[in-house]
C-alpha cells in the first residue's frame, strides 16, 4: 500500500510499504477513505518532537471502512464505516473507565520513554513518534487500529467524510478546550491561534454559551474564517494584543483564554528572537509566547485552557501571574472518545458543519505538497484533507 | 489529613515511608555481611584514594610524571595544577556523604586529561609509545569513573554482588485474580520478555528457561520460599544454579477499591557487578528497567487480556519497528 512517511526535517515522502496485519486480538484494519494533516503533525515535520525514526508512517486523523477484525473485537464488523480517535485507549484501565482516554495506561508500549520525559506516560497515539508508542499512522491506504472497540465511532447515516472526519481530533480538541474554560453565560473568551483547532475552539465556545469570542492570529484568511464563526479578531502584527483585550473587556481581561498555538508560536519584536535563540541552543524545547500572553491577559480568577501542543520545557513561565491572579490552567491531549456521541449529535442537529474548515483537497500521493502548503500557510491553506 | 495518617498504612507504604531503611529486615533478603558500604561506594572510595595518590605524585614530581607519560618535562606548572585538581576530586569523594558529585568531578577531569593527552601527541618530541599507554590508562580510568558516577547517581546499591530491584504498579484487578495468575508460573513468559518457558516440577519447584546474551539460553531451577494466598509469593534459584536470582511479589488492595498495588522485588547478581550492570544500561539492557516493563506488561495482560505490540506493523524502512526506541519494549 501507499503511505506518507517521515524521513527527516521537512522531508516526508509517499512510499510503498507492506499492508498492515492484525497484531493483537483487539485490532481492526481500516481501509482509509479520508485522512487529514493535523497542526500537530507540523511539529513532527519541523522536527520539534523527539524519537521520530526515518520511515515512520505519519497521521492520526483518519476514517474509513473496517475490512478485518481481530477475534476479540465485539462491536465492529467488516463493512462498518468508522471515524478513529487519535488516542489509542484500552477501555479497561483506571483512566479509560473514567473517560480520560488520552491517559490510557496500557496503550503505549514505550511508556518508559515518556515516563523519563514527563514522569508518567500518556496514551499511545497513531503516527506521533516513538514516545507515544511508534504506532504506524493514518496517512496511508490501510491502518491497523488497536483496541478497535474503544477507539472508533460508527457513522451510520449519510454524513459526508468531511462532516465527520474531524471527530478524530480537531473538533473534540477545540470543544474540550472550550469545555475546560467552565463557561458561564455572559463570558468572554480569547483564543490565540486561528488554525483548525482554534477555529473549532471559537465555534465550540459559542456552542457552550460564550457571549463573546476574541480571536488572535496574523493570517488574514484565518482571521476571516474566525469572523465567519462569530469572533471579533485581533491581528497581532498590527496591534498590541494585551492592550486591545483590555479595551474590549473594560480592563478586566477575558474570563477564559485558550492557547491553540503551542510550541512553535510567533510574535513581532525581540522577545520572539529571545525564544528562537534559546530553542536553537536547546535551552528550552518549546516557545511559549502565546501561553505567556494568555496568562498575562486572563482576568483574575479566570481559566487558561491549553489545547496547543507542548513537548518539553519552556522558559520564563509567568508563574507569579498564575498564582497572584488565582488562575486555573487546564490542558491535556483530548479525550476524543468522550466527545464522539455528543458531537455527532450536534452535527446531526445542524448546530455545526465541521467541513467549513477544509481549504485543500488532495490525493494521498500529494501529501508532501500538502505539508508544504500547510506548514507555509501558502495559498490560504488552513486544513488539508487527503483521499487515498 | 490526620485521619488519613491514623489509618493503618499498607505494608509497602510503611516501607516507603522510612526510605527503605528497614530493607535489610525483609525476610527474603539475606542480611548483608559487611556493614553499610555498597559496591558503588567502595569503588568510589578506591577511586578517591587513587585520585589523591596520583595528585600527590603529580604535585611532588612533575618531571618524573611527564617522562612517565612520554612528554618532555616543560610544563611542571600545568602538571601540578592537574595534581591539585586530582586531590580536590579525591577529597570531595572521600569526605562527602554523597560521593556522586566528587565522582562527576573526576569524570570532568578525565575529559580534561584526555584533551591534554591528545594535544601532547602533536608535540615534536613526544614519546608516542608512552603517550599511547598513558592515553589508554586515562581512557580506562575515565570509563570506570563514568560507570561509577552513573551508578551512584541512579541510586544503585549493590551489596555482596547482589543488586536489589524494586518496581510498583497499580493494576485494576483484585489481589485474588492477580495472585492466581502469577502463582501459575507457566503464565510468566506471556509478559516477561526474556523468559522462554517456566515449567512447574512439583514440590514448589520450577524450571526456568530464559534468553541469555548473544543467542544463548540460560536455565535454572527455582523454589518457592514463601507463599501467602492472595498476598505474596517469594522464590529463589536453588543452590548450584548458574543464575543467582531471587524475587518476591506482593499484592495489596489499593485504597478506595481502586485495584491492587503490585510490588516486585528482585535480587539480581549482575555479571561484573555494578560495572557490568552500568555498562548493560548503555545498551538498553538495564535490569531495573526490564523488571518495570515486565510489570507493565503484566498489567496489560490482566487489564486488557494481551500485551500490546507494534512488532510486524508497516513502515517505510527495512525494520518495521525502531530498534533504538522500540527495542527496549521487547526486552
């Protein structure tokens, strides 16, 4: 089969690899009908995530048709149309039984590596470095899905792929980010980053009762998409984000702030180069520019929600602000499976059509081109969907 | 909070609370014969003395020292400074309660020494033969220092050539289920990566077969030394076995009905003692790590019914997994 593999910094190639097989009794094999490039794939593409190995198959946002199931798979059969959650979850451990699926204790065979870096390991993730298990990813014609009963949602009515594909990651990720803000009626939410997750965070905040959403980015097409979603926008290249947020919130600050940017953030001015240099010298692994701004701008007693990906260590974390302003920080890889049914209902009810975010439709063979477009924000690229 | 402390603590909690100080009192562990010093500490002590001796020699007779290593005695000042550094490292090792800092200062010093020796090769009148011998000696010492410093930092405590390994994990099953599964030793190879088979031969005895280094097979016979239903199993290799091996597993109900705390304690006799174990860790064969991963796989089997694997999946390279990252997962 064809699969998109990582070979080094900004080097991905579509090559021929063997078809996947059932390796565990809870496995299923999915024939991919649609697969996407996630913003977090760009961190792998730009070589910010350790423990990638040349030849790793990328991708963790995919859906398709079940073609084979292992002997212990009870809920699925060949022919079922499913969307697959990006965290691999056993369904039986302490965390899975409490719906904290992205913290599954049994799905990362390389847990020891993550334990060294983080103290404890998160769940295994498809195509997302050997730190999270080294599982072959979903930018391929076929994918092996471990613990298939607990990692998939069946799609039984006539949704298009683009309407439901993003249940695999970015829609639940934006939704959980908004849920983590504990919104009360009348609340104002600020969202840093208008990439795909930011777009879903904006719309989810409204679904969950926010009165007003303010979105921060610099790409005009992304700010335009945020405005279509109902947000007011700040272009951080042309305005001081803190000042504008204070003007728009009577000096109090947003009730909740969402960092949908993560470890490769940008800003104008010398502080950006401070972080770039520290990153280049390996004195910090992640650039927390958006996170610092979110903490400084958030109102006293407010919540900072972080769906943006961080992988290691940051510098100049304003902990004094967190403590003295009594902030709550909520974060985590998304517990995708928890949101399958509620979000499918919202799609069915017409409250949201996730396909709004797609700007580029390519074939799987064009994956390297897709990465280039998405990483460079070229041609107004916001979200790439590929079909094998 | 006070009520929580007033509750009777589990056995392992009590043992952790005193930092393992009463470890020697555990019934399965032979009392150590020679007081408090571990193999690591003794090695550090020896290297510390060596450091001071060498330092004094460099300080007192820089000329003779220079000729000995094959360079012309042009830099007595430099040699004396190196000597002072050796003495400082030695004193640091011998006087500190935790000798690891002093050991790391020796590692740093070794790097400097090797740098100077490399520079000396470029000198016009150097005695190449003597320089080569001196470099080899310095490299050997550097290796010893590095292994010793590493083992001290990792907190390894080898006594009488025996290294204790402890691993704890909470498993979402009852002590009864876990005890029953483990008590049937023939189940162990399902999750212990290096074991090929365990056969029960009756009378509390069993034959263990494991993969050894370089494709060899290692066999030994073990006997159960303590067996408390749903609580504890202890075993050790019988006398005359090639492998000195003893282990114990305890099952304790976790507070709040949240499964079972499983604690494995092993006594392991690494070939070449702590140096051998330190060296093995460089190649991902750290026995402590292996025990922790075996325990993790035991949890996978008990909670999900199988050990999750990536062996045999597709990849855009010759090997389907990465030996560098996934190798350790497979033992």
